[in-house]
């Protein structure tokens, strides 16, 4: 085999356990390993000792030598052993075990249409609940239970597309949309934490119900871009208790949902409302949804700013977690759910092109799957596809917060108050 027939491969990508089908040469064309050599850690170490950082291999050997074939075989074997969703929500069976693996697939237009349909249905159901609350005829939560169920099934079929499209930043700050975002992203964190179907559905239901108390208060309280006076803020902070009263009057409401509905705005450090609870005195459902609520709050416009770039919002939540504002286990699960560059966010690549984050990496939260502006799906498997910075969405106004400024930021999530 001549040097001209080969392609270069960084030595760091040579996978121990592989077997080369062709000779392996140095980049100068000197024979290093004969065909049929089984690659061991000792061989890789020996090549490093010779200060070899690049090897020349036959193109047909790339998949084998980089471990792609081993990973495919392992993935196929795992898929055969993986339990399939029966259509029934089983207790003690983690939903994470049921997710369909689509990490290397493009997004589906059909799924996008179905998600849009589910969102429209959810908004219509909220309108019915609003009317029922105004007429004092709110007697069932079953429509929202069905909404939680629909989105949970969509997440099993395609977790990343569901979370990415529903949880993406938007200039639509309607209460109904934000409540659906809370439900979907809350269930995503529940999945990452290893919780089962019935539990995840209750977390989704809590996300949908937690703000219904706002329907019986001044309509301006539903709009996060409104500025509230001190007295209005005092009135606004009553809504979790009102929501609790509304759902408690409905016998079908699960007891955990009743408790969690009034605690979503409590902070882990005790700075929240309505009761200033702290730590594990706050129900797990509420601790999960509190982190999700903070993220949605940051990426959405408020009374004095536009939405913050999702990547910077993640950074601010991580920074705030060091101050004890959030449950650290939930923050860790949320990061794994969204990745460092959140699903649906926009980035610039080293090549100069832009891309949208469409899927989490199967191996690293810092290296997601991307869809470039030309429509091609790529991963950070070469220098040209490396993310160099997050950028604003072309559809909405977004602001950037440099990491250097985060230590000086004063942010109170329970009051939606942020001073940069």
C-alpha cells in the first residue's frame, strides 16, 4: 500500500481493541504496523513514545480503527436488550430506559407538525380552564393530564426534538406556552434523574397547573414583560396559594401535585415564595420545575431586557447554583438534558457558518449534533465544525452575558429581577 492511498488520522483517535485490515504508515510513509495487527493499549503507548501524533491509514479502515464499528455493534446489542415502551406507564421502570435512540438522525418534519398540533391543543385546553375558573366551574384536570401524556409519549419517540422545539427561546411569552415549556422540560429532567413514567407525568402536570392561579388575578400578571409595583408584586405572589386551592378542590389531583403546585417558586436557599421554604423541605417536583422556570425566565424577555442567550442562561444557572439558589442534583440533570449549548439554540462554527443545536451528544454534553445553515447535519468531529461561540437567533432579539460579568450579576429568580 502506497502513502498516496491513505488518509491521515490523529493518533488520539486510534482505538485500542480494533484490528487493522491494511498496513498503518507514518505520515512520512514509513511502515508502523502490518495488516491484521490487533491494536492494544501497549501499541498505542509505544507510538506515543515515538512522538507519532498522526498516522496514515487506508480509508476502508477508518471505521474500525476509530472504534465506530465497535460502538455500532455495542449500540445494536444494547438496542436489542433495551425494553420497549408498551404504551402503559409502568411504575419503577425509568423512562430513560425507554427513549428511542435518535442521536444521529436529522429532525423530522412530521414530528414538528405533531408538536405544533399538541401545542395548539394545549393552548385551547388552557382557554377552557380559564373560562372554567372565571365561571367557578373548574372541576377536572383531565385535559391537562392528557396534555402531559401526549408530550411524554413524544419525548419517548424523540426526546431531543421534543425538548428542543418546545423549549426553544421565543418572543411568545404567553402563559400557556410557558406552562407547556415547564411541563416538557420538567419531564425531561425527571427522565434524566431516572424517574419512572407515572412520576414524570405528575411533574409535567405540576408544570401545567402551577400558574393557573394567575387566571383569577389581574391579566397583567401573566405577562413577564410588565413592570409590577410593590403592591402588585405582593398580590402576584398569592398565585401559588390560589393554584393550590383550585387543584385541591378537584379529587382527581394527585396529592404530590397538590403539594408541589404551591412550591414551584420556592428557592433552594429559602429566598422564594410564598412561604420561604428551603432545601429538601421543598417537594422534589417543585425543585425540578424551579430550575426549569429559572431557565425559561432567563431566555424570555422581561420588563427591562430582552431574552438572554440560552448558552449564557445555562452558565448563569450554574454560577447561581454555587450560591445555593438551586438544588445541585437538579441543575446537574438539567445540564445533561439541555447540553452546554442548549437544544434549539444557535451557534457559530469555526468554518464561519452558523448552525442550530438539534441533538445532545451521546458522549459529551459539550459536543452536540448540529444542523448547519445549509441544512447538513454535522457533529464536532473535525475542526471546521467546532463551535466557537453562541449567537442570537435570527428570529428574536437576544442579549449575551460574558462569563466575566456573571460573578457581579444580582439575580433573584423568584422576583424575575436581574441586574447586569
